[in-house]
């Protein structure tokens, strides 16, 4: 069964690539056309030039909150042209519905509905069936980073080879949700983030906590509170 990792250079997919020993050739980066996606592409060219690449401009559908509706449906359909085992770096803290177990089940159902039709699927007649694989779905970003470090990988590479920022700037902004989630995960794993962001994420932790409580994001509230408590010491 062929496998492929949906790779974005973000923290989650970068760690998944390392922990599950994906070769560059087993990874797929999709050019979406958004600012942050273009920033990821620039990093990719320097760090992993042999990663597969595909073009699917979805930037015109991006909402003000940076969400692209059905984004992972599109990505899964693209990956299904290349492999039957499709890996995503979804985490326990992800809140969009195209990153949950219902998405997994329904997407597998759609893909496997077609795989049995001769000449209408790239894997028809192989005996394979499609799987959406989410190894990190029940783990927080803090736990994912911890596993990465315990496996002997370098903390520095989390800055040099991964990027997570909605602004699409060369230096991560330090205040968007993506930057703040990364900052909390690294700080709670005792990784020094000094000078790694355009502004110190510490300034935005309380607002981040209020937002998480308002939206009842139970999986991340405790981690943010721990991070705030740690920051008070400094």
C-alpha cells in the first residue's frame, strides 16, 4: 500500500515526517496561493527540494479568519491520485471539522466508493483501499513536540525547518493563533523562543486564553494557563 504525507512545513507535518520516517518523495506539498502557503513553499525549496508538489489555487476561497472551507477534502482528493494511505498531521487542538474523525470516515467512504470501479480510479483492481491516517489526532501540540524531542531530534530544526504563521512573513508574527499555539508547545517543552518571533508571543497569551475559553477549546486551555504561569517567573 503506497503512502503519502500531506506536508506543509508546519510544525505538525514536519514532526510527523520525522517520527514516521517519511522520505521527501513520500510527501506532497500543495500550492494553494495564500500568503502563508507561499512562505511555506519558500522554506520547502531550501529544506526539502524533493518533496512532490501540486498546484491547486484555493486562495480565492479563503475566509477572513484564514479558513479555507473544505480545504482538507481538496487535499485528500489530490493525494488520492498518488497513494491510498494518506497521512495528515491533525492534532487534538484542531477545531475545523475537516480535521476530525467524522471527516476521516466520510472521506474514506467517498474514496473507497470509487476505488472498486474499473478504469475510474488510479488504484482500481489493486486490492488496496483508502485510509486517512491521523497519528497525532489524540495528542496536543505540547505532546507532539515532547515525542519529537524524546526521539532525539533537534529543537533548533523546529525553527529552521518548520514555519507556522498566518501572516506569511519571513519572521513569524508572534500574535496569530498559529504562532501562539506553536509558542505554547515549545515553551512547555522548555525550548527558548527568544528572538524567534517578530513580537513576543507572551504579550498575547491572555487574549489567546480568553479566545480559547470563549470557544471552549478544552484541549488547549490548560496548556495556555501553564504557559502564562511559567512566563510570570521571567
